[in-house]
């Protein structure tokens, strides 16, 4: 059960980071630091998620 909850949390973190990164790119003035930060979060979440499989 805890592994399932952790996996669900990682998927939510991954989706949120990707959506936020896309929104940053669509803004009139991009904040590249925030964009790279969101990508790093997405990569870390994906890494942990793939480690569980």
C-alpha cells in the first residue's frame, strides 16, 4: 500500500512539473531558471518512479 501511494504521488509530481514547465514556455517572458527547475523535478520524479518498476 505505501508503495502504491508513493507511486501515485510521483506521478502527480511529474505531471505537475511538466504542465508548469509548459506554462512557463508559453508565457510572454520566460523565466528560464524556473523552467529548468521544473524539468529537474520532472526528471527526478521519473527516475524514482522507474526505479520502483
